[in-house]
C-alpha cells in the first residue's frame, strides 16, 4: 500500500518521486505518475478541488416576463353602420351593414346585413 500524494496548495506530488501529478481526467479513477508509475486515486483531488461551478443565476426570462393578457376589443354593434335595408325575414327597414372584401377582386365586395329588429343576417354581393 503506497502513500498518498503530497499536497502543496492545490497541487499533488507523487509520494515516491515527488513528480507533479496530473489532474485526473473525467471518469478516471486514478492518476498515474509519469515518472514512476505511482497510482494516485482520483479521490485525492476531490478534497482540494476548487469548486468553480457557477450557479445558474438567471432564471429563464420567459418565466419572469409575464405577458400581459391582451384584452380584445369586441367589435360591437356601434361600430357597424346602420342603413336602411329591408329585412327579407321580417320586413324591418333597418339593418346593420358591414362590408366584407372578398379575396378575389373579380367578385368585388360583399355587404353583410343584420336586421336590427330580428337579428336575421344576410349578404348582398356588389
Ligand atoms: Zn512518482
Ligand atoms: Zn328582420
């Protein structure tokens, strides 16, 4: 059973020949002295290992930045244009109109009507 390495500061030296031992690589359980072949257990380094792992100080920014819920302004009837149009359902002469542009230019626009009285809806193509 050989001796453990001599520790000077954060460095380990071979107890047999005094050679500076290399740091153990990942998953290496022992460090071999390059001069004499002394095997130093990697656990010897654990005591002197300077922890430099930084804490994850920053939280994910997405969690901190809570998005404000956007309140949708519902388009009420006040925004609609009230026109004189005969309702095909009840014959009332007032209806809300809303022009709806179709994707095809050839088809022009379509005006949506909603009866003020009975809420019946119909459309008229221009
Ligand atoms: Zn050695
Ligand atoms: Zn109507």
